[in-house]
């Protein structure tokens, strides 16, 4: 039962990461080549951020630090949510 919250946080991070990557891919439909390159960098950054959050969460779960694992796994979700809010306001 202790590992339920970190696993839920990791699933949430994976879903938000995929959502942000798809959102970036959708923004590139009518972009210039320079804009597409920038979006590819953003997609790579979101993918690495989400992957790092899940990997650190798994590492901390294996170490027995379930609360820290949940925090580390949900941190990329918070960062991506802030980026999405800023992107939608502009």
C-alpha cells in the first residue's frame, strides 16, 4: 500500500509527458523549419524530464523512500503543467 502513491504519480507523469509531446507535435503543423526544430527540442526536453522523474521515482522506491519517490515522480508533472499554462496564456 505504501507504493500506491508513487506508482500513481509515475502514471500521472507518463500521461502528462505524452500529452505535452502530442501538444508540441500538433503545434508544428504550420510552422517554419526553425519552429519545427525548436518544437523538437521542447519534445525531447519533455521526454527526458518525464523519463527522469519516473527513473528517480523507481530508484527511490527501491531504496524504501516512498514519500520522496512520489515527490520526485510528480515534480515533472508540476513543471509541465506550469509550462502548459504559460503556453496557453500567450
